[in-house]
C-alpha cells in the first residue's frame, strides 16, 4: 500500500483531495471547503435528512445511485465513488443548457412543497435518487419509504409526495451514466488508499487477504463500514479516532450467496441489500426491514456493522438469532463460526479477539413447517429506536410445536433467547391455551430496565403480547385482522 490522495467524481470531473482529516465529514467538506452550501446541516446525526446527498458506485457493471447522509460519512469513504449534491441537479441533461430546474425540483415548486426551504435540498436529493432508479413513477408507498429519512416542519408531506407524480409528467431527464462509469473505472485502477492527515490514518484494503493482514498489523485500529454509528462518535461525542480501517472497498465482504441449505451475507453488504436478501429468503422480514432506521441509513449502514456493534437494541439480531444464524469471524488465515447468540458476552462486548473481524452471517434454510415473525415496537413508525424487538421461529408438526426459538432485544444488556418459554412450548399443541400459558412464562423471562423509551413493566407486557400477536396472525381459529394496516379502508 502506498499513500495517495483521496479521489472521487464530483461536478463532472475526478477530484483529488489531500490534507483533510480522515474523520472530516462529507458535510463539512461540502459546506466549508467546496462552498456547496445547498447541502444543509440539521441534526448532524442522520435523523433529519437536510444533508442528504447521492453516492454513485459501479455494481455488476451498472451505476448504482443511493441517497445517504453527508453528516455521517467521512471524506475518505468517497474515494472511488461519485458524489452528487443539490447544486448538480440543474446541470443534468438539457437543464445544463437551458437553466431549467430538474423535474423533481420543478415538481416541488409546482406543488408548493417548500416554505422555509431548509429541508428541501435533502428532499430533492432523496427524490433524485428515486427518480433515477425508477423509469416509471413509483407508488405512493414507495415514495414514502424513500423519504423516511427526510423531515419537514413546514409544509407537511402531502405536497412533497404530490411532487413526485408531477415530476414524472415532465420530459425525462437522465444522468450521463456512461461518463460517470468511465470515471469510476479510472479510479478503480488506482492503488489501495492509504491516507494520512492531521495525525490520523485511513486505510481502505481492496481484498479480504489485504484486510486480514492490515487488521493483524493494526489490531487497535477502528473498523469502519457505513459510519452510521462511528460517525456519531465524532459528530456527537467528539471522540478522536487515530487509525481507521475501512471495509467498504473489500469486494468479498459484499457477497450474497444463497443455496438450498443457507443464505450467506457478507459483513460489508448494505442493510438495504441485506434486507432484500433476507426478505427473499424469508418474506416475514418485510415489516422490520421497512422500519429499520431510514432509507439513507440503510443505504450506508451494513448488516455486519449492526451485528458487530453489539448494541442490545440492534433490530436485526433477534430475528437472526431466532433463525439460528451463525456469525463468521476471520483472523489472519483462520476462520471460525459461532452461533450468533454466543457472540454477545455483555453490554457492547463481543467474542471478537484482537486482530479478528466479522466476515459474514450465515442463516440456515428454514425447516418445513417453520413459522417465523419478527417485530419492532417503538413510539414512531419510522426512524425510531426500539423499546422492544422480538422474533419467533416455531416449527409446527401436526399443530404440535416441535421446535422453538424466541429472541428479544431491548430487554437485557444483550439480545437474548427466551429459553424458558422455548422449553415450555415444546411438544405442546399450538392453541390459545398454550399461548396464554406461555405468555405468563415469557413475562418473567427477562428483567428489563426502565428508560426514556419504555418502563420495565411495559417491556414485560410487550414481550408477552407479541407472542399473542403471533398466535392471532397465524391461527386458523382467528380470522380477525390484528393490525390497522390489514383493515380495509372504507369508501
């Protein structure tokens, strides 16, 4: 590895950057260095969406465009990618010659979707990514999902949502993708980024072997994937991070493989792609996937990072534990597997040893007759931290519970299985009486804390209520809808 400048495609050319601290955020670079002040700073923690930008990468030969939060991304993570901000929109297609607004911008104007305007650039960028990725106007639900990371305090969301079909009524305007891809190919030929500035070092290995060697040589360095958590350490906790090893340039960590026996998801796979794979593998992931953070956070964050983080409220863990997932750990030339529930030792403490890193998670194929559900309980539908996240994987044989795995997050220092409840359910008929009795066991399974999100009593009640929900949604004896979304809207 040799030291070189950070290089990324921006404003129609490959830019070279040196001297910026490795933990300088993209938002800081844009506003303070590039003077691109259209991108706004709101919360500086990835919740408001005012700083939304779009990143471009080459994936399977095509240009992938995704909205992310500039306030959480460190400048060196731009290396080898394309960056688009709100100032770029009017320079796309014929607008560059005529001075016209991009269709999504004009749609926002036509539908009076901006008042103070502070949030508008972020909305425009989320909608730009949606527009570029969808030749036909997407459904209103898809638009709502795309805007889950953008907050508006002035106009409300109705005119913003109306701006999307308005944009699609105008003549199509498209990004010059071949030009962007050519720049990405040129940067892909550069050597590995080994960048140092301001007393900090940022290394971005280009292969699994290179990563393993770098990690062994620098076991105290901080591993960085999507920066959706580590970014907050810098912007909110003002922590000093000296050495960073970036995982986003390792192709082996972005592999998804599926066969008859298992689903393999590399640790560097984005949450967006990981949940797509999980939902294809087991459709009951859909509800949790939609409510997991926001679209920009899912685009940047990784499943491996969520697991390695060790948070007791990481929403992916309970479902994966219930499904019997194993975590694949890598150190030097050695690999080992652990059941995911054994990976967590104590509050934010894991079984990782010095020089070791998470390579992947492995989910076994579900047995015949398995009933799986995972749910998040929080005060808001979008962008909220769970009070409780629960998951159930029951195998029914002739309406008898032959296997049971139940896991919860938010009720202990680590995600935990409800082993007493599992034992109680085994070999019992799957009926209302069994469920009611199991609920009493489940209420006493954990000793949760009270905090700002929920009281201990509430958490105990919720764990039991989710088991009842499982029964109500999956029982032939219960034909009534148990979710508001399942109730047909009256004309």
